[in-house]
């Protein structure tokens, strides 16, 4: 019996796929047989890329039509691109606020609009459609659920993305379109690992004291969650936010002295 890969013959669009979690997601889809198109500010090494600044609404609106031209049919959209400005709330400028919401919230909204229109056009039963509907997975953050300071605007933009996820899931579920969300906790990307200083490692170790699994997540672990929600294995799951955070949101120790030690790397 042939073991068919989960996304064989399907087209997937992944934003933010040139690095970090997005790159891991794109690679995982390709390994599972998908035809993948990356969307990023720069070319991704391994897959065709639509170079676009998603902070510009007009640029974001061209992505799905361009992807359809490349792939013929889009079955999956993953919104992973994001920006994360730091700083106290009182120091956030209106420009930083607008840019954060433009990339983290408006761009996914615009891409979801384009993807749903495409799904409705070609995913319907009959001679003009293939009856497959479509799947969207948004990558938010555990910060959308549990605030972390000083990241007020980032947190709010990701909380809004979670709300948009449930709104689209509710509005289009009857058309066979599923929309879900993955909310990563602390995840160490190869780029971050390569640039870490001794001070960064010390800060990370301190942060991991609140994570029951005592380590950061890996990009591939976030990718696995995204692929599950996009796959037929999750055919009756929509409007859900899957938190992938090593248990951080589960709670904290009353007395940190009772908590297990955080082991030394390698992270």
C-alpha cells in the first residue's frame, strides 16, 4: 500500500517563510507533498517566493491571485508573517502601532479574504470546482491569551488575529472552509540561536522557569501543529486556537523554589 503524503497535489501559501517558524512550516508542507509558495520581504531559498511587503494593503491584496497563477489552485493559506516591536506602552509611536497592526492583523485579514474568495470559486461541487473547500491557519502568539509586558501593541494585534480566526471560521464553516490558529509560546529559531549572547542565554534560562517543559519550543514543533490543523486529520476542527507553549499558560508555581531546575541548553 502506498503511503500518500498528506498534502500531495495541494497548493499551500505560507507568509513569512524566508526564516524562522515560517520557514519550518514551508519546509514541512513541502515534505508532505505540497506545492508551496512563500510570501516574504526576501526570497526564500527552497520554494518559489512572492516578494511583498505585507504592511502595504495593496501588496497584500495581490498575493492570492499571484499564488493562484503560480500554483493553479490554493488549498491552504498559512499567515505566519509578523513583526514584534518592543518597548513600554507609553513609548509606542503611532507609526509603530500602525505598522504592527498592518502586518500582524490587516495583512492576514486581506489574505483570508482573497483565499476565501478563491475557495468559494473553485472549492464548490460541480464541473467548475473540486469540492475540497480550503483551510486557513493563522499563527498568533500565546501573548494573545496571556499578556506579556512591555509588548502591548504586539499582544493586541495577535489577540485581534485570534478574533478574526473565529469570525472567519464561523462565517464560512458551512461552505467547507476551516479556519484555525496556532499560538506559539517561547520558540527558539535558528537565527535567534546563532545570534544569542551570554546575556541572552541567561535571560532565556530565567524565562524558562515559567515553562513546565523547561525548554523553548522548536520551529518544527510549531510547524507540526500548523500542518495538523491544515490537514484532513482535523476535518471537524475549526475556529480553534491551539496553544503550543510547553505548558506555560497552564499556570505557575506558588513558590518558585518548588519548581524543577531549568537544565543547561543546548537550546
